[in-house]
C-alpha cells in the first residue's frame, strides 16, 4: 500500500490534472496537509507528452496551445518561472488558401493589419479599431474575470453599465459570435480565420450553440497580446513544474488510486473511498477537479443529493464534438505553397487547414452535428518543433492535426481500425494540397489518438468532451457549476467551474482562494477579485 494512503489529511483533492495541482500547491503552501490523488500512474491529466512515434519525438497527445500561461497569477505566485519555460511565438495564427494566398496574424498590430489589408482594406481598418478596444477590454475585464469568482449577473451588469468600455463589452457579450464576425468582416478568408481564432479548436460549433457569449470570448478574435503559448519541451513540463512545487510545499501525491466514493458522514464530506475498498480521511475538505456526473452521481449517489442539484446535473451539457488527433514525426516541418505569398505562414503556431469558404466550414459543423464523419477534411495543426526544437531530435520535426469528430461517428460498416487509417490518410492528402512536402516520404512515424483513446485514459472527459462541460451561455460566468456545493466541506475546483475547461488554471486558482477563506487559512497570496477591477474601469474611462 502506498504510504500516502495510510495517513489523514486536512484536505484531499481528487484529480492530479493542472487544476488539482494548482489548488494543492496553494493550500500546501498555506500550511495545510494536502493529498492529491489520481487513478492513473502518472499525473498532469491533459498535460501529456509522449514519444508515441519514434524515440526523441515528443508528442503532446492532449493540450498543446496554452493561454498566456506565463502571465497568469498562479504561474507568478507559485514561482513556476524557475521550473517551466513558455515560448510566445511571434506568429500565432496562419491560414493558407488553395488560391495560393495566406493570412497570418502575429503579435505586432501593424504587421497584422497590413496582412489583413492584402485581403480587404475595410477589414483591416475594422480589425485595427476592434483591436484597440479588445486589448483594453482583455486587460481590464477579461483577465480579471478569468481569475475571479464570477459576480452575480445583475451586479456585473450594473458595474459594467457605468462606463463606456463596460457597456461596449456587455453589448459584445450579447451578440452571437458568428453573426458578429459576418457583420464586421467582408472577406471570406478573414471571416474564417477570425472564427478559428475565437474558437478553441478551429471550430465555431460550440459558439454557435449559444446566442450570446457572456464570457466575452468573441473578444479573442481581436486581441493580439494575450494569445497562445507553447510549453517548452512539451506540455507535460507544466505538470512537472506544478508537481515539483506541490511536493516541495509539503504536499503528498497518491497515483493509481481510483476514487470510487466521497465519504459523507453527519451530512459533511469527510474523506474518500477507493475502488479497492480502502479509505482516506480529510479533516477539513474534499475537492473534486473531475466531471460533475462522476463526482455527484457515481461518488455520492443521487439519494444523498438535494433535488436542486439533481436537476442541475440532469441539465448539465457536454461539448457535442470530440477530437480526432493525428501526431506525426517528420523529416521536414510542413512548408506551405502559400509561403510564396507570406513566408511567415510556415511558422505560425496554429494553422487552420482545409476550409477555404464559410460553406466548407459549415459543412463540417452539420456533419458533426448529424453524427457523420465530416466529408470535407479541415483541421487545426501547427509546426511545434519549428517553434520549439526541443520537441524533436536535431533537424527533425513534429506536427499534429486535430479534426473535429462526433463521439461515435457512423462508420458505414467500416471497422474502427480501418476508419482510423483511412481518415489519417485523408488528413495527409488534404495537407499535401496546401503543403507539397507533406508526402509519405516526409513522414517518419504517425500515431492516431481519438476520443476513444483519451476517454479511456481520462475517464473524466465524459462523452469525449475535452472541456468537461460545454461553454454555452447557460454554463459560463455567473451560470457556472459553482465551487461550493450543497454538501458542507465538499468543493468543485476544476473544469466544470468558471472559467471552464482548457489549460487556464483558473478554477484551481479561484477555488484555492475561496477554500482558504472558508477555512480561515492565511492566504499568502493576493487572490484576484473582479469587483474592484471592474469598479476601477471608471477611473480609466
Ligand atoms: C485531444 C485534446 C486536446 C486538447 N488541447 C488543448 C489545448 O490545446 N489547449 C487547452 O487549453 N486545452 C486543451 N485540451 C483540454 C485540456 O486538456 C483540459 O481542459 C484540461 O486538461 C483540464 O484540466 P483539469 O485539471 O480540469 O482536468 P484533467 O487534466 O483531465 O485532470 C483530471 C485528472 O483526474 C483524474 N481522475 C479522473 N477520474 C478519477 C477518479 N475516479 N479517481 C481518481 N482520479 C481521477 C484523471 O486521471 C486526471 O488525471 C485538450 C484536451 C484533449 C483531450
């Protein structure tokens, strides 16, 4: 029996993904005796880097593009800069077209505006105007809100309504992102790349589900300063840095421990029971960073839950698409034919490949909604080893393709194995139309990794939902699942809570402040608070 399971703790955290490790690090540093527990042998959850093709090629099977991590409050508070390096690519988004043109968005406004002007002078002027507003809104509203417990809707709207910037932002959140992009931009290629930039994974499926965007994610289309970064050496290095911090702060980690039950005694959460029958006690709290259905239905049981919570669980929605991943070891990084038009397309962090028209993008949307394998192949990709050479052997390269897919697509009688092989070939064939060097000869090794695989490894990614909850208007901001639960001493601290799934660390960070306050523990850091940040808008308006 691993020793960590023989002791009692102040707090037990279920899940050693980044949310669990951030929460654990803050509370261990605050002097609490903390156990982080995970059913897998490893840790990091969606921060996973493996040599799945050939030795020396490090492939990030889950998350790759991380949001502005080195500037997050938790990265700074936890001193992660000493242990983990983030690379900020100069060119963030690239989209090549079959007509030989390419549109590239970088960090530099003038360069980006000039690139857009090659497609439409009017769209370039629109982008410049919206960028000015978006940079200010991001710094003064989006970022403080991302790392704070959401304010109740009426209070948020009342404060925001006091200033022009706040009113501008509120008006944007009430718009459907697709409508807004279509209204603002005339050029089809510009529209497509803006939609790709708003969405997390090259699909606007999720955004179109809601008629509004209360979180304001549509603003992401326009800001250039706070975009994606790449974790040097592979995403797992962030998990490594967090685990080192957690252990150095006195925390304990128990791997290979599948939590089957959360113990409720005297109406309070008092510990956890493992699938093998062992149990571990928590004197002060239990926090779950996994999905809501496993936490409440499986680990507690509906008979112990209030009706309100059962109704909330019944209404909880998961993202209705999954990712088909293809990871490649290459001799050469992909080179676009359109590099003749704009050479920087070759080194943009995120490529949108395969959809040249809005109709093509819409067709993938419709196919996935109907449970079909998309007819028109279109995917997100990126030249990872070109930006970070440590991810491949010297002179060699890695890349990946993520294609949106239904969880259980209609395979038309094909076996799963032949579907995987055929679809991987279809991706390469499409890629080669844009990048002539993407031939079979360039490919040293390939590895297909789909929702079937990642839901087996990360059982919390229920229904193949990489975010553990849809980003729809009914589930974001003031409508998020909630950190406190109706069961005393039990907290939610992961992706179902604001600011939601993806590697932002927000939910673990916010829950740390809230749990520390509830327990009367000294907060050694200054937790973010959206209220004064929004109230201060008036000073700068
Ligand atoms: C293919 C793919 C690509 C992605 N790309 C990106 C990207 O580029 N950028 C981005 O920001 N995000 C991306 N994501 C999403 C991102 O990985 C997740 O949002 C993130 O990992 C969530 O972090 P978390 O800490 O909430 O949960 P997780 O990282 O999922 O960690 C939860 C942990 O809980 C453990 N667990 C589950 N059930 C139990 C149990 N019963 N008992 C004990 N332990 C349990 C799991 O083993 C896991 O380690 C991607 C995800 C996938 C699958």
